[in-house]
């Protein structure tokens, strides 16, 4: 008797009923076996499809990345990482040699520490270089320099995260890497530039203090860029507010006495054409109160090109008004003295000689 017999249960014998139950149980077991086989087949197919999708995603990513199993064996090593490290996937997949891409000898990578849950020893390997990721749970980020990568080494920022199953058990780890060498070099250049500017500013400040102490002004002209720079004293010695650049130069040039401007322009032209190696001239400049001050301007070339042409000049302005006034006063006093001596007639032999102007009377 089989399950498909249409006989009524009322007319079945006990033996026939027992046989029917036996057949039903056998059929149930057969269906359960078929169902389990089908489920496993579907699970394996889904797993393969998931792994294939994961593999395609990792391989297609432009971000260097690798994945390891809980046994620390490499299960994924994408093309971007092959290009970055110079190590092809077939050489390392299935091995525990993920360290070869970054280090000269065997040591744990960040992913190795996370797959073991050894977060307490991350500090031992990446001291001062890592942080807990703010974007990815159960992940850490680190930045380090790897001298074995490329020519001259590379700076990498890498993020590693543990991979867990549906029960929360760690079954592997995943690590991505980013080449930030250009960014680090740019930041280093910026730091160097800022440091150089700081040193230059400190040097200029020291020079400013020194020049202010001796009441001199500082000027500089870079002929390559046409940039003019002046210390505050260049303006304050005449009672003006400090300025800089071409506006400052034109302002000061306009304050030169009309009778001295032609000589100033001639000397400047000789300087620019390389006919002068040093600048040493005196002219009058008008102060803010309308008075005229005598200014001694001196300078030297700050560098020369292959044709011996000056690349720039730097020098000082010194207010010599008091000196010039003293010289004028002294000359007037000497002239007066000469006149007094001239009126004195000794009548004793040759005429006396003035000790100041050397004239005989």
C-alpha cells in the first residue's frame, strides 16, 4: 500500500494502516533530506554569490585594500594594493604575508591586531599614530611613513575594521589604505614656508630694532619682482605713517626736494642699469611739518645673476639734518672768524695764516 491509494481508512486492516504510517514517515524523511540538500545548495550558492560580489567590489575599488580571515590568512588583495605595493595578489593570497607590503620584516598589521581583538597592544605598534575611527564602528585609523614603498617611501593613512558574523563573532578583518604622500609633502612645504616666514619676520624685527636704535630706516628693492619694502623708521623719521610696496616708494620719492630730484633720478638710473655697485647719495626730503631734512641714503646689491646684473638692493636712510646744520653753522663761524682775523694786522713779518681756512692775511 502507498500514500496514493484511495482506499478509505475505515476498511484498512491494522497491518495496512501500519504500512501506511511507515510509508508516510519514509516520505517525510525523504522530503526533509531533499529540503536540507536544497537549502544547503541555496546557502552555498548565496555564499558564493556574496563572496563573488565582495571580491568584485574589493577588486574594482580604486582604494588599496586587503582582507584577512580569523586565521590571519589573506583572502582578498585588490589591484589598487598590488599597484601600490608592487606585490601581485597571487603571490600573497592564502598566506599570512600581508606585512610584506609595508615592512621589511614580519610584524602584525593593524588588521591582524583587530582580528585578534588585541586593541590593548595597538599602542605598542602604532604609538602616537592612531585614533579610534569616528566613522566606522569597531575600527581604528592610523597614519605612518613607509620607507619601503615606492621611491623614497610613502605616507599612508589606513583604516582597519574587524568583520563579525551574525552572532557577533570576529571572522576576519578588512583594511583600506590611502596614499597621502602629496598631501604630507604639501603640508611639510607649508610648514617650512611658514617657518621661513617666521624666521624672516624675526630677522626683520631684529633689524628693525637695531635700526630704530640708531635712528636709521631700512629699505629693500627686489628688482626681479619690483617689490619695495621699508622699515617703519623710513617714514616715522619724517613724521609720516609707515607704508610699503610701490605706494611707499612713490610717496617717499615725492617728498624729495625739487632741486634734488634730478640727481636722485640719475643715480637711480645708473643703479638699475648696473653702472653702480653701491648707492651713496644725499638729498633733502620734506617732513610732515613742512621742514626739509637732509637724508643720507646708502645701499648695496643683494645678489647678482650670471651676467653680473644686480638682483636687488638694500640699504639705509639716515637723517643727517643736525649734522648738516652743524656743518653749515661751523662754516659760517669759520667765515666769521676769518673776517675777524683779516681785520687784524699784526705788521710782524708775513701775514698770519687762518688755522681753519688756511688763508693768509
